[in-house]
């Protein structure tokens, strides 16, 4: 990965959309660079034009600052053609997607190309996800394609045959940079195709015939004894709430390594959001190994703020996950000290949510003042809201966010003992019930000696739901063991939430008496 790519600019964002004919020259340039020195050639503008014209909704581009850095091409095809042996030229119509069948029941994955300077940011993963979403939205049986084996030319002698090499990769005894990625994405090997593309000298002309079955479409054939656990439930948002252990660190790099560990774990479980607790960045004050005055503490934390934001934004992009970055007390440009939650989205954008109500302890120890901004944040999983700890105890705030359209409320919190924790917990459960939303709590555990107001911690992080028949019996989708460092995972289904709001046993939002009361927000 090049450090000179434009994602290093904090204002850069990742955009994924359908390709248009205006993109054709840039896609051609991208494909030429991707296949340089491989013996294969990039696409012509005519081929790209054919792909887009034959199936406009099946072609996707990734843009960063209006530059095309990723491309994905697909078309529909019949099962008869998709599942039998074929070669690249005949199945794709020589790269023009002219075999596209509007009535085809399978999606054929013709191409995925990512700019070499932007590898390492899981752009290929995003394009695979777009394919799956398209397949599901069209109600197709699944996705099929011929996958490359670029390492084969170096490894065939060791394994004796392409069949043995593929089998070793499937059994996870050997790693292949392309095939292992595809298997991790839920594809299964259904065969090996010789002479698929003879120009692909790295793969010796071979391709692995791969299939992904649409989980929304029932299998018509007898199911095989394949892996049946750990799969992603469709139409759901996977959340990982980190119950974070506070312990002394000796450097900013050590702190980041702990944060990245949790980001990596939740991303590996295909999470959409990873959530950290309120004030978890106060761990950085332990580097000094001495109790600092309130102003010294805030100055020290503010010094780390730019690095903190840059590092977590990079993680969000690299691990393709949205990060609710706990909260980070910061001296604002106007001199006020505010407790800010930074939200790092996987498109590269950063959002800020100040704490509206600082607790008496925060005012006493850190001179923190309350903010006056509360907005829903648009994400690729729909609008979300963030309320920091004490703010969850004020029902007007959650209602204001719900009126803006959120379905998930994230509550990073920091409490020192059980009574304090239960105040936040009970209020969060109430917010879930009265607004018919999901509420995610993430707290600290452990101790930070010599850091003011962080001596002891108590937490039982959890993911809460409304209380009605479609949800878990106790209104708890997942929770943790109290005071143990761990992660709580849950898949949250927006469709279930909408069903409860419109047809639940009670309909808290629909039954509000707007003729008697209303919420009048006077902040920003």
C-alpha cells in the first residue's frame, strides 16, 4: 500500500455507486494498471461500454475524491451456463458482457479490480458486498464465477496438481491470497476449469469454479455437509460492543495496538460497528505515571487528539468497519473543554457528538462543559445516534434523535460502581422501549491508578432491544460478564424494528398524543 494515496487526506471519502459511461476511460486506465506485467490486458472503452449498456445496475465503481480506484462487473446468466464448465471468453462475450440474460437466475462475477495504491483498505471486500446485495435484491439464486490462482505458477511443483493445491487451500493448510479471501466470503468450490483464460500465465490458465448461494432463496438440491455456523444473517446489522479493560500503557502506540486488536476482531466477525466506551482514551494519561492537574490532563489529551482521530479513521477504512470511538475530552478552539464522541465511518468521514450533560464529577475533575449539538448521523447502515453516558438519562435527547429517524442508539459510558451503572442501564432500556429502537452500551472495566476520576470501573456492556414478541425475552440481544474484558455481539434487524413499530403489541411512537405534547429542540 502506498502512503501517498489520497486517503491520507482527512477530507477524503470512499464512494461506491453504479458505473456510468462517463467512467469508462477511468475504468480502462484502472484495469490497465491492475493487469500490468501479468500477460493480460486491461479493458477497452468499447468493452466497458458494453458491460454498462447490457446491465447498468450490475457494474460498480469505487471513487476517492472523484478518482476511480475500484471496479466490479457482473451480468445475469442461466443456471445451465453458469454451472457447467466454460472459459472466460465465451461466458463474458469476450469481455463485453454480451451473454447477459435479463431472465438469468444467477449473477456472474466477471471482474473485480482495485487500484494497487489503495490495496489494504478492503475495497475488494466492499465490491463483493455490493454484488451480494444486488444478487439478493434481484432474488437470484446466487453468484458464480471463475477465480484466479495467481500463486499457482510458483506452487504447482510443490503440490503436484492444481486439484491438490486447491484442496489444501480449502482445508486451510495452505493460504492463497485470492482463493482464501473468496472462501472467507462464503464462496464454495464447485470445480476447477482448465484453459479458462490462457493469457493468465500466473494461474497457468486455470480458474477455480466458485459459487455463493443466496441465503434468501431456498436450496433446491439436498444440502451437503458444509459449514452451517458463523454465517451472516441477511438484512441485519452486526454490532460488536467492546467492554474495555483500563490498564496502564507506556506509549500512544501501545494504546493504539490495543484499540486495533478489538477493531480487527470485530471486523473479522464481519461486524458493521465496533463500539468503545466513554473516556476510554483517558488511558493515555497513564503514560505520564503521575496524577496531573485538570488543565494538565486536558492539555495532554488534546495533544493526542489529532493522532487519535487520524489513527481511528485509518482503522475504519482499512478494516471496513464503522467505529464509535468512545469519547475523548478535548480543549475546543474557543477554550471550552468538551467530552466529544468521535464517530469514524468506513467511507473515511468523521463525525463528532459532544456530551450534552456533563456529570458533576466531570465538571469537578475536568472542567468539562456541555455541548449543544445533537444530530442523527447518516451511515451505510442507516441513521444512528450517539448519547454519551449521562445523556441517556434524559429521555428528550433520545426522542429528538428518534424523530430524526435513527433505529440504533449508541451509548458509550463510564461508571465507577454498580449503582451508577444501573442508572445508565435502566435508562437505556427505557429509551429502547419508549422509542422502539436498539440501544448499544459499551463501558470500561479495570483500574487506572494515578489518573483522576478513573480509579475504579464497573460495567456490564450490552445490546438492548424493545420488549415485544419479535425480540429476545428480556429485551437483551447480548450482554457481557460484569467487569470482564470481552465483546458482546448481536445481529440487529431493522425490518423487525419497523414491524414492531407498526404492528407491535404496543406502538409507542405511533400512539404519541401530538395534540397534547411535543418536543421543541432549541439547540443546533
